[in-house]
C-alpha cells in the first residue's frame, strides 16, 4: 500500500527522474535529467551509470526481448543488453523523444508528432503516423493486444490506439487536457488511463 512506501537514495541528487523500468526479474533502470541513468537490482540501492547521452535529458526507458532502450531530447536513443553499458543508436529524428514502450514484439517510441517503431531497437527505426500532435506517453496492454498513446497537457486531451503499434486511430477522450498516459491498468474488457487526476474506462474499442 502507499502507506508502506519508503524513501530511498536515488543517486540522482537534485536532478529529476523521468522514468523507471524493470526487466521483470533482476534489474531496474531509472533515467532522468541531464543524461543521468542509474541501475538497481533491488529498487533500494542505486548506482549511477554512463548513459551515453552526455548532459541530454533522458525521458523514458523500456525493456523487451533482452534489450533496454532509452530515449531522450534531440532524438537521442540508446540501447543496452545489461542496463550498464549503453550505445547510442540512430533514431532518424531530431524531435525530442518523450516515450518508449515494448509489446507485441515491437518497440514504439514517440515525441512531438513523431512515432517510431522497431522490432530491434539496435537497428533501423521506422517513422509512423501517430495522429497525435505531441506524443507524450505510450503503453502496450497485453490482455487486449492494443497500444494506447496520449499527448501532453494541451487543450484536446487526445488519445490514440493501435492493434499493431504502426497504424494509429484517434480516439475520443473526455479529458480537456491530458497530462500523459499514466498509471495504466488493463483487464480482459477495459483499459484505464489517467490524465490530470481524471480517469476513464474504457478508452479503446
């Protein structure tokens, strides 16, 4: 429960943490401001690593098929097989990448109006049409085999969904402004997303 959460020393100092991901068994990776990246095997003790981003913000990180993928400002994108040693890759865009997720044997990354996909994040990324003007958050919902993406805090609260991560369909959202696609939950029948302190279910057909 929330009442049992314990504060830990992140190793980020006063710099913001923008994302954290687990490989589901042995490791966590956290990313954030000024290119900082840290790993932990228990979520308690964190060690800073050399991210290969320099001082460029790292906005999100994902894990899939044995590979970590981190994305950041100015289109920077890096991969790692162990979460410790990172290699910069070519994303094909200079747009700030704000989100990345793995599912359906596919990595999906996005930022601005740009959406990118790659079965192998160490190889070539393909540009897709996302229907969003500012791609902010993306998640894959295994139970329903769909992707859901949302834009940032503008005025339209846009959502989009996809059954393959490549072709996106705009969805009607009750949000007047969507902070991002956050705290997702899924069941066999519905998906719940949060934007600004408001929740809705379902958001996709």
